[in-house]
């Protein structure tokens, strides 16, 4: 499942969009995918929203992917030095219990 951003995701819309993030993360499966292909009007609050989405996904042990981001949104992220934070990240893996036999206590 992916979260589709609307055509307009500016400061006026950021709070309402942020409220949808916890549900999107909960329903995301392994990876929270944000589809930004419809974005036409956005600003720095959109960058903050995407960073929040990534933080929530990471905290839940899920990956994060930003799909279809307009070139100017990517440039805005670069301008603020956060473009790496909006790059795809793999889901966090919980370490599996060790199957190696334990040595008896000495």
C-alpha cells in the first residue's frame, strides 16, 4: 500500500496530511511508500512531512520509499541538505536469535 499525496501539499495542508501518517505506517507492510507523482504545489512543509513519514516508518521497523517525486521537490530537499533522508531505506530487521550453541557457564 502507498500513501498518495494530493496535488497541493503546502503549509496550509501539512497538519491534515501529517495526521494521516500513523495510519499509513500501520497499514504499510514492510515499506511505507509515499507516491508524490501528483504533487504540483508544495513547499518546505512538504519536505518536513516526508521526513516525519520516514521517521515514523523507521520507528515502526519499516522501510521508506518516495515515489514519483517532482524534480523541483528533490532540488528543494538538496537545498536543505536532506535529500539523503528522503532516499529509499530498507525496512529495519529485527536480529534473529542466535542458533549457535551456548557454552556452559564456567
